[in-house]
C-alpha cells in the first residue's frame, strides 16, 4: 500500500512538471502567471490617493502596464530594459534586456502577452513592436513598424494592437495571431496615444502636433472624425462607460473632456505643467494625470470635472497605470529612475 501511494505521488508531480513545460511552450501562463479571477466590480477610487512606496527601476522609466496576474511591466528607455514588479510586494522580480530602447508597453487582456515599442534615435534602428511572452519573460516576435512607434494599445477583444507612429503620421494595426501589420491608418501629425471604447468599435488618437484627436472606426479601420482640442495633445483615455474621452494637452497645461456622442469638447480642466499621461480609474470616478513639468499627479473628479488632489511624485512623471482591481496606480518617474506606487482605493 505504501509503495502504491508513493507511486501515485511521483506520477502526480511528474504530470505537474510536464504541464508547466507545455504551458510555457504553448504560450499559456503557468500557475504563477495565470490571470486572477475578475472581481464583480473594481474598488471605489478615492479623491486623494497616497504614495505607498517609491521603487527604483532602470534608467529612464517611461511606459507602464499592469497585467491581470499581478505584475507591472515598466519600460526603461535609457537602460534598454523592462522591469517587472510584483504588485503584492512592490518589488522588482525580473529585469529583461532588449536590443533597442523600449518606449511604451501594453498588456493583452488575458495577461499572456506584452507589446513593447522600441526606438533608437541614435542610428534609426530598432523601430519595432516586441512581443513578449509573460510566462517566460522572453521576446517571441519582433514586428517592424514605422519610424517612431509610441504608446501601443490592445483592442478589448485582444485581437489587434494599434500602434501610433510619431514619425510616420499613421497608426499601424497588428494582428495578434500572426504578429504582422495588417493595416496602416493615416492620421494627422504626430500620433502619440490610442484609447478604445469598451465595445472596441471606436479608437481615439491623440495627434500631438496637430491639436486634434482622431476618431477611428475599427471595423473599417478608417478615420471618421477629427476633433479640435488644446495645444499638443499627448494622451487620451476613454471612460469605462464609453461616454467621455479625457485628453492631456501637454503645452496647454490642461485636460479636456470630449463627449463621444457629439464628438465635441465639453470641459477644460487646468492641471499641472505639461500634462503627459491621462488614465481613468477602473470605477470611472476619477482621472489621473501625470504632470511632467510639475513632478505631480493631478486627480480629477469625473462627476464635476474638478481637481481633487495634487500628489507629489518623482521628477518628470511620465505614465500612470492602474491595476485591474483599481486599488493601486503606478507612476513612472523618468528623471528619478523610480516608480511611485499609489493607493487609489480605501483598504487597498
């Protein structure tokens, strides 16, 4: 009986080991990388977030994205690396070296893949999207794109990645099954950011040098509207209900609100100097804005479009990324080589 029991245990452990190997080979996450179950509703965001920790990363942190399995991916432009942070400990658990400077990153809804834009302005090489398997932290595909790919965005269904290209004045669309460009959408100069409506039918693009936001119909992959906004729109974020788009106008020092039903600006909200990135809380109650020139994060109440807090972070804050459950936000401080970890919900 004892020998039989030992045999069963050995077989079980062997099967588990084989499953882990197969999961990595097939691009599925292992147990440590499986997405967490979605909660019924995100945590209620607070009007005044608090800084819980400041974490040192690589040189020149720029982009950030939080995966469903509890990891934050941070692109370090000047050190050619991606830092991986564990949200439960706020510690860096991996550093991945890339062949070209990484700019921004987006994670697929499943959490299985990270899409990293790279660009080398010294010799013009490396203009690509690197596709990383998050289970193995390895680059499995390189997709050449444009002249200066900026902040990528994955469609809500995970089928496509939209890549705004600053140098080419277009948005490249990548099929995530084939990891190949299947469409090029011409937009006004110079696109920086893309955000989708929850149903994925519309994409909003910040055209930085044109003072416009382009609206793309994702079915036809064509521009159907161009909305005048403030000076130098750098980023855009659609609210969870799809009714509004918040736009960070870098040289205007303000955030504007677009009504998606009318494609018109309905409000202008003064924030800090050089607002760079705008992100909406998971519950839609607040908006977070990194102020590059002020070293702060502005918080806006979406009910009345008023600033409820101005939180000091690091030097030249670049991107703010919010965890799927809404309890944490992560700010990349480009000149400080740090990431500020903020508590954005009570009991978070």
